[in-house]
């Protein structure tokens, strides 16, 4: 099912995301004056390790995660007196929050840089050419034909297909003046969009306006200047964070089927599919997974970054840390939930690709 190229793509993408996530924890810990004992990419037996200063850098056998071990991050650990000032437990609450939050934030930053770079290099967009027309649609009644090129709508110049969709949605059903090019001649047509409920990416019905056309297959590459690319990168990153967060909540609520949950096999299959489509698709896929990794890690489940943030919130309210016993019990519950989710994800993967 997987080629060597697909496996390498999967390992490179996953490794880069984990590396960037853990580097977030590592770099902010160092900035906050907290000592770092281990920086590991992967879990299990060590395949390679090297000690630089006080930090041991490791590459381990199982690449489905990683960790940064800081001085005194285990509350049951005895910290030498000389190291207590540099321990995680001795750090102020804002520093602890910054260190823990850094991992997911670095995942979001990585996705932003991917989007920023892609917009700078250029993205393929659909030309404003009509491919198909529904025979009983407002477009057909207004005179639109397959092969027409849409030049402007209400005197607003149209450069790409997405602008047609946006203009129709902004119309609120008002009549629109379409200037089209057909067989070398220009024609002005009046079309009134029809209101219709369509399903969004989560399957929820949303009101929208349509005219009953589909785009043609013509594409071109659109490049953006650095300022525009920066803004679009931020917008796309925020949009993906919102979609991932809403999607996870809908999954918890049961509005999205649980069989949509996937594990490493699904991710590997998706990586293989994207590798066949080229580097651009691989980068977009990596940005999507990076955001997903960041969002999931912020959920308030013990053993995840969000669980640690929950402990710090409780500490801020109670004006003292949770007891070691309470944290251990919460971590055991969190670990059970996480392992259960991983088992379920693996089960879905095996059923999906059986």
C-alpha cells in the first residue's frame, strides 16, 4: 500500500512537526533560565544520542512523538541544591505557562510560515471560466453558457473563480450584472442568485446563494507580494485553527462520526497521496497536520500540554500547586484516555484499509 517515497514523506513530515513542537518547549525553557536535560525525537530505545553541555539530544526508535525533559519537571524527583534555581518547579507561573504553551504555538508558527511561503511562491487558482451550467438554474435562465469567461460582476473585475463565489454570496440574492466573453464578443447578462441551504465542511446546513455554475479546468499560478502573503498566511492559519477546534468539539458532541478519527496509518496514507501530487501538496498537508497537532495538545487533558495548563490555572486560583498525588492520579486518567483514543484510531485505520 505504501511506497518507499510515501514512507519517507510520512517520516519527514511527522518528524519535522514533532521536532518543531519540542523545539518550542526547549527554546522557551532555555530563555526562561530552566535547564534542559533531554531533547528527544521519538520514544523507546535510543538509535542515536549526543550530549552537548547538560542536554542529551536523542533520536529514538518510535517516531510517534517526542519530549523535552527539564530539570525538576518531575515533582517526585530530587533536585540537587545547586540546580533548584534552574528547575522547572522553581520557575514562576508565567514562565511555566510560556514553556508549556510554546510547543503548540510553534506548531501554529510553522503552519504560518508554510502558508506565507506558498503564497509568495504562488498558488494554483481556477480561472473565471464556466465549465458546466445547470439547465434549470438562474445562470441558464440568465443566458450563461459553458465556455463563457466571466470578466466582471457589477463592474467589479473578476480575476479568479473564488471571486465569483464571494461576490454571489455578498449579493444577498440581489440581481447581478455579469459581463462575459463569448467567442471573442462581450455580453452583459443579468442573473439573480437563488437562495439554497448547503452543507458546510461539518455537514451542517448553511444558507447560501447560488447561480448554478461549475468552474472549468483552466488554472494559473497567482503570486502575492510579501505584505499580502503575510496577511493571507495569518488568515489561513487562523482559519485552520478555528476549523480544527470546531471539528474536535463536534466530534465530542457526536455531530461528526467517530469513524472519522484516524491514526498513523491514515496519516501515512494521506502523506502518500499528497506526495504523488507534488511538493506543494505535501507542504499544505504538513501545515494542516501541524495545526491539528497544536490544537489537540491544547485540550485540557492531563499528559497533554493543555492538561499542564489546566494544572497551572488551578494553581493560580488556589495560590498553590496541586498535590503530587492529585497530579499523578489526573495524569493516569489522562494517559488512559490518550491510549484509548490511540487504540480506537488504530482500529479505525485497520478497518478503513482492510
